[in-house]
């Protein structure tokens, strides 16, 4: 037996007791890392999206997306939750900047069916998941909950998802408890131009929220996949409140102040026009709560100059 082999065995035998002592310490040191890998909330992947509904859902779960398309327009149409300054603008929703997306080294990219044509290109850069929230045949409130849980799973925030859902449900319930009984029907619109609006009915986020608040929608006509119809302002003669959701296209306010047809609408003449801040009409749970709370606040505020649409 060689002298070198004997020396190696002697060194190993001498160090063995020290290894036995150190083993529990090493286990304790590395155990948190192993546990963290198993925890659903331990790691936030780098996620990008062109869909604002999925962006606001991520934010509601405490996850800041690395990149979102048309961030300035998001702030105008969605409002809150606001995008932090560090979120990268990916360009147009339908035509995002592919080179920029590739440079961000994303772990996941989220799409809705409206932008599914982007999947073949984006899937060469990162994993792509398409989530469908708006399905006419399904219950929209449940769809919002399902989307929240699915986004939470992708973002490793599964343990937070149920809490987020419950918080949003409770906030809507609180608004309902503060409203008077027997409110008149609501006709919810957004302006396209000075002569045409989108009016929201069956299948829309707005009607779903109104129903949860115990309100009736004055629009009973047909709607498209997204729950709205395009009509002329001369059709806005339903009884009850006329609810206008921002933003209003540039120049429309000035035109309406001079538009006799608009001024003669019953809701405008009788000061039953309520103007709400921007709420994403195709949104998720955050938009549902924002609409409920904005509408509740407007109904509890005495109308004064609602006939004019000019900002103060």
C-alpha cells in the first residue's frame, strides 16, 4: 500500500468528526433556499404583456411587469393601479417592439386572444401564455376570478390570489351597502366622437358591476363580444342616469356644449349626467372595483354642473 494512500486515509479519518458537526449547520444554511424554491411567492418571474387587463391584474398581485405596451395610454384609459416609472413601454399593443422585448430577457409573456397573432414571434423569445377573460357564454365575475388565479400561478403569487379576490369582492360589497335603495337605471357610455358613443350592456364589465351593486342597466339592446354597442347620441333617451366614463376624445367637449341635440337629452337637461374617471371597460378585478367605487361616489355627490363636459 502506497504512502500517499495512507496519508489520504489518515486526513479523511481526522476530518470526519468535523464534517459530522458541520453537517447540521450546512443543512440549516441551505434549507431556507430549498424552501424558498418550493414557495409560490418566493420568486417573481420577469413578465411582459401587451394586454392592459393582465397588466393591472399583475399589479393587484404585487407583481410589477417588466414591460407593458402603450404605457401612456394605459394611464389614460385604465388609470389605476398606476404603472410604476420603471415599467418599459413595449410599443403598440398590436405591434410591439420585438427587438426591445428580446433584450428584456423575459421569463413569460402574457397575451389575450385579441393579440394571439403575436404568439408565433414572441414564443421564439420566451414562454407565451394566452388567457381568455371575456367569454360571452360564461359568468364574467367568475372569469375575472379565474384570470386572477391563473396570473397568480404564472407569477408565483398563488398564496396571495385568494386574498386579492376577497379584498375586491368586499370593496364592491361595501359600495352596495352605502347606496340607497330603488336607484333608477343607469346608461353607461364612452364617447367615440361628438355624435357616437359606446353604450355598455350584456357581457360588459360595467353591467356586471351594476348588477352586483343591485342596479339595473337601462341599455337592453344587443351588444358585441365585449359587451357594448355603437350608437348615435340621439338614442340616449332612456330614463335614469346617464353615466359617462372618461376619457373624452379631444375636442368633443367643446362640440357637445354647442350641440343642441346633446343639450336636449333628458339626462343632460335634468342634470342626471354623471361623469366618472377612466375605468378600463375590458378590465379585471381592479377595474371592476374602480368602477363600483367611482359610481358610488358620483351617486352620493350632488350634481351641480353635469350638463357641461368641460374639465374644471
